[in-house]
C-alpha cells in the first residue's frame, strides 16, 4: 500500500522524534520492517508528547487542559469522537494511518493519558499494587498497543489475551526500571513513585509520611557521592535491590512474549527489554552510585544488545 506524501511527511516527523528522544527504544524499533517501524514511531511520538505535557513546567490546570485535548484528538483517530484533523498535526496523521493499518486497540492509549493525569495530580502510592496500576497505564498500555503492531504468529494467534497480558507485564518491568533509574531526579522534582509501604519497611519514611519523602531522598542523593549518612544509604541500597528483584520477576514473565512473535518483532522486544535489563543490572550492582547519578548504557552496548536480539540471543 503506497503512502501519500502528507502521510509520509507525518511519519518522517515521528521517526525523527523517536530517533532523537527514544534513547533506548529506538535500538529495537529500527529492527522492524518499514510499516511496523513507522507505526511504532507514531505511537512513540504520541506517547512522548503526552509525557512531555506531564513533565513540563506548565501549571497543573493547563497540563490537564492539554491532556484533555490530546484525548479528544485520540478519540477522533480511533473513531470514538469527532474526526481528527487530517493536515495540521503530523503525529495524529501518522497515528491515524497506523490505526487503519494495524487496528490499534481503541481506548488503550487513553490509559496512558490517565496515567499522566495521575502524575499531574501528584498521586502517591501506598502499596505496590497501587504502583502497578500506574505502571500498567503509562507503560503496559503501550505494550498492548505495540502487540497490535507486531501481531501474534500462527499457532499462538487464538490466545491473544495471554499475549496482551505478557505485553502488559513487560511494560510494567520497563517502567519499574525507569522508576529505579530516576529515583534521584524524581525526588529532586518533588516526586517519589516507590510505595510508602516499602519506604516504611526500609526506614526511609519519616513522620511526615510520603509528603516528606522527596525532600529526604533528594537530601540523601546530594550526599551519596561522599558516602555520608552510611546507614541511610545502606537502607536506600536495600530498597533498590528489593525493587530490582521485583522488576526481574516482571521481566521474566513478560519476556515470554518473544516466543509468540515473528522473528523481527521478537528481536525488537528482546532488544528493548535487553537494554533495560542490563540497565537494571547496573543499578542493582551499585545502588548507591545509581542513586548518586542517572545510570545509562553506552551506545555501543545498546547496539550489541540489539544485535543479540536480531540473531535470537537472550536478553
């Protein structure tokens, strides 16, 4: 099926956004064939824009207004509302084409918007189950949309609900890794995603409860390099390792998705999950250093993981 120039330009915009912003995901996305790669980039560009609204400097009321506008545009693309503009917004033009080609599940990307609304509202999490709900919205939903683009091969096709569950689990694993990677940065911005029950278990929740947790963790992070407050830093390390163990269980379940996909789609999943799994390795190996600065992988290592995914290697 040929692509009109307007749609081609829209996809080029989304691919440019993905190459620039998706420091980890693009290593997997580039392994897909052209139609799937473009569709994945359209989904990423939309998700990136929604995330940027939540992470930006605007007032909360304006953020919510913009999220409402994104949800209305999304509903138009999915046929649940007024038709979206076909000329002014390259992300929605590309997403509408991806919707037509791959029958993306209606309402799932709206879950991402609802998750970002939770961020804007300053929602905190008392239990791990509460946090999983957030992770399913901001990451598991993306996994389920990606599954529609990948497709489920042959004999696995009838069990689409199982495949969706695995895609959701893998999304939760990736988001938990993001949370551990960004503990310092989030705390400095006044956010702590880790559940209060876990902070309390490791002695990191004071009398002020979750409201005081960002300031406390940010203060510890500022002194992590000097290894001051040794007892508190050991508690942070124990907490990070505890959450990393949880994340690995979600990875273990979610990676079974690869066995239900064709070779290129499985390679994409293995590359993306492999990069995040190695990131989790580094965080778990030295939680105090991970707490002191944002952990990342060099480009060469990411490329190596992507190659392993393409040849069927483990994540």
